[in-house]
């Protein structure tokens, strides 16, 4: 159910009445924390408003391209990626044939999604598409210990080009697209359009809400992300 802003208790009142107290905290800490809590409540409410606005988008463009994929169970088209679901979410994994190893940030994100993939698949179809051959993708899946993510190779690269996983200059970006199937018609519903061109000065380009827990956890600490937050594929 969407929250109705006009019926909500003011965030400042909820923060003021919050019963949580931390051992040995000072009055100055509590005052600052209460002010921050009010902002956190407002942020949660804004996230809900944005999600409702996203759900209310008008029908997106119909899917008409020649999109061919190969998964662990053989070849398929975009319709086949839906399985028995009416909604399909597709992550474009930056692991093209020119890369010796995949993008560490994509891998970090997908490692977190792996833990939720089976739960997500109860409601929608979630797949990962990359431009490398399927044998290479499944080898990487085994190396990472992923069991629930479904990986597909983009056989003719049409999908990657049309839905912004591959730019005209040949560079890859981590696109995320959602599609619907209603009354037999496949349509694009939404995609993450926040990129380097929309980043604020001094900040890393990313979407909102953050799709990976890495950002959230580091942003909860006094150090923040700092300059050494970027993930690695391997740690000694």
C-alpha cells in the first residue's frame, strides 16, 4: 500500500518520540541523532513516493528487436526469459569477450543478488546477460559459487546495444532493465538511467536507491566510502 503523505505523522514527531537510547550517549549526541532520524524517516518516505511514481509509469515501448540468447539450458529469445512470470528484470553484466575478467563492481552487486535471487524469482524472472560465450559465463558462475542467478550470453549483441549495456563506442555499462508481458505483448517498463552524466560533483555515479549493500553499509560508518571502497575480485 502506498503511503499517503497527508495522513502521515510528521517525521520530526516520530523522531522526537523514538524511545531508543544508546548507553552513555550525551545530550548533544541525542539531539543530533534525533534530527538525523527525522531526515532518515523523510528519506524512507521519499523512496516510497519514487517507487509509487515508477509503478505508475505509462506503458513503455514494445519489444520488437531480434534478441537471441544462450543459457545453461540452450538458446532462447527475450520472451523465453520470462518463464512463467509476467515481469522480467535483466542486469547487463560487464563481462564481454574483450575482458580477461569481469567488472569487479558488477560482480560485487551480483554476489549480493545471488543471495536473494531465489526469493526474487518467486515473484518475477531475474536474469543476468553478458556478451561472453555461455561456457565462459558458467565457468565464472562456478568459480564464484553462484547457484541461483541465471546467466545468459547475448548471442548477437542486439539486446546489449538497444538496452544500453553496450555503448556505440563499444564500451560496456552495467544496465538494468525491467520488462513486462501483458496480454501477450512484451514492453519495456523501466531502466536505470542515472549514469556519469547525472552524477553530482565529487560523487561516484550510481543509481538511487543503491542497488548493492556495499554503498549502504559503508555510508553507515564514520569513514564513509572514502577512496578505497572499490571492490576486488579476489582478496588475500
